[in-house]
C-alpha cells in the first residue's frame, strides 16, 4: 500500500496525514509526511466499531480504510472510504469474472489478516472471510493496482514513479555482499516451500562461493521452523530486517512479506508460488517459479486453503530455483533488479 500512501502525500499538500496502523510501518511513511495518529484521535477510531453514527471529531476529515474484501461494521459516512484489494463475488461478476471452486465440499474458515492498517487523511486490523479465486491465473489485477484504482475513483491519481521514489528514499545506501537470504516462512503453512528443499538450495548456493542465511520471524521461531546446523538470524524489528535485506546479494522465499520489501528495495531474487496467484500477490521485480498445475492458484486469501497434497509447493525442485537465482544474478550486475515481475512458469509434466 506504499504507492497509495505516496499518492495521498502528493495529493494532500498542506493537510495533516496520520497513520493509525502498526507503528513499525512508520519508518516508510514518515518521509512522506505521515505522523503517528494522536492518542485522542486513535480512541475515536477505535470506537467506530459498532457505533451508531459517524463521530463529530472525524467530520471534515478523510478516513481511508485499506482492506482485503470485507469492510468492517462502522457507520456510513461521506468522510470514510474502503479501498478493497480483492474482488468480491459481486465485483468479480461485474467484471465478468467467474469464481473457480477448486475445493468442492470443503467448508471455508474464518481468518484474521494481521498486515492491514488504517490511514486517516487511516486502517485497522479486521477479520476477513474466505474469498473464492476469481479470474484467469496470471492475468488478474495486482493488489497494488486495485488500491490505486480505488484511490483514482476518489480523484487521487497514482504516482507512476513510485518504485524509483521508494528506492531513492530507502535503498540509496544499498551495498550487496555475498549473502543470499532464505525466507522459509509464510503467513500460511500451505504457501511454504519444504524446509528440506531450502537445505538443498543452501548447499547449491555454497558451491557458488556465496553464503546462504536463513531469516526467521516470530512465527517461524514459534513453529520451531529452525534450520539446525545452518546459519540463521531472527531480526528484532522491521528496521533490522530492512537493513539486513539491503546487504543481501539476493533473496529466495515464498509468498511472504519480506519478499515484497526486498523487491521494493531493489534486491534480486526468486519468488515461489503455488496456491496463490503471483499476478495478484507477486513481489515487484522477482523472478517467479511455480509448477503451473491445473489446480493452481486455488485461493485468494488462504483462509479457505485446505489441501491434503500441496504438490504445488512441495514438488518445486531446488535445481530449478537455483537456475532462476543464477539468472537473477546475471541480470543485475549493478546489484539492483529492474522493475517488473519476471516469470518462469513450467509444468511438472514437462520436467518428467
């Protein structure tokens, strides 16, 4: 959502911009003019849920809520707008998209998204329901573009050079070393590449004279997803993670947040996709590997992801990932990857 924040900053000259989301995101928003939401205003926002009327304290302001597909139960107001990242059944039908039911007979489950937040010119964490997969795999709109479209409907134009601006602000001091960062975790276990495959990839990376380093977050530490006998690091916060990424030669990971940050910072790498659609969730600039199975992608949010085999991730060969990693090295002699998502799709039957 940083491109949207940049657009708001350019469109809101002379007006106060407050961020009411996770505090560790402010390091990327403060250069755009955002400030932490004042405590008194934050209390007003927190009381919105279940309120009967829009509070007078927010009249005349613009509150933007970045959500996946479900809007929270707050009073309607011309001052409040919800920017949806994903198509609902109604909006998908309006665009001529049909839902793909790839798991007939399996009930959906409730989920909790922990990455969204509120901007007030605001977004709060809110539960979402399972979303069926709409559209044609590889041809759907990226979440980033959906947010941009929502802002454009409010008369706030997108900034075409947002990626260059992000790198100017946050990656100017990039000095890549010999480490290749490996991110074995993901927000849902079904999106994870097996740890044993990372071990094989780490061996291949070492034969190239490079240093594989596993990067773990709180969820991986809690799950015990620790590469015994191999070097790993667990950054304490987002600033430490960003600093680490800036020193990396490349990164490898699945559909996970640190890969998006690495791509925006210009670090080359390989992104592994299976149950989710890279055209919706893909990090900018990464080479992509997926098996291209007929059943993949099968989910939009992973809230409904129930698969007994998970071949789409399990069967991605480490040799293919290493091949793509070497291609990424060859195409970024400056240490920065080019914008855009570079795809390397292949079907398992073609490898057999």
